[in-house]
C-alpha cells in the first residue's frame, strides 16, 4: 500500500523478537551508524519497554525505553524515513511518555545529535529541556559528534 494513502493513526504493540528484522531495516534506513541486531535483542531480553508502531500491519516506527530508579532513558525512537514528517515521531514519543509511569519513571532523559534539528524541535515541543552536553558521544563522518542531553519531568 502506498504510504501516502495509508491512515496515519498507528497501532502500538510490544516489540517481539520476530520484529527485529523489520526494525533493523528501519534503523539502517534512518541512521548512518545504526544499532546492531544484538542491541535490539539485548533490549528485548533485558525487559526494556520496546514498542513498535504499525500502519496496516506494517511496522513504521519503534521506541525503546530503559527504566530504573525512577528514571527513564529513551534509548531509541525512530520512524521509517518514508513515513517521517507526518506526526508519527510525535505519536511514538507520546506513547512512550504516557507509558513511562507504568515503569516507575518520574523523569525521562534522552540524547540527540545537535545536527538533528527536526528531532530537537519535536522534543522541545513535547516539553523536554536541554540539560547538558556529552562530548564526542556519537560516531560521525568526521570523527565524533556531541550529544545534547534532554530531560522531561513527568
């Protein structure tokens, strides 16, 4: 089905191991330095909050939240590039944020590349605030890129 004709109301469900192949395809399409299969398998086996968003039974986005000691860390939130710019990132983050209290989370943290202005604008609009900088956090074409640390209080 053509992505433009599909409804943009995703169905969210827990990620299962059978989803990892599709999630990896999205990850590789979206990022120049993607996570490995092992990263996703480790998140699932560790019991992290791993969710996929489906439209017409096709996985188009996913999110992963690690929680502990009242804090949540958004490890990954990604939308398939062909589906970006249509509110799915916002809906995926809102789903993650609304479920965080179920895991005892009072404060959410995430890192984002300063060059990823689209994501920064989304996080700002959701109420996240920049609270720090991690130097040389991400791999980049020219060495390493810093990460902004953002926080949201529930």
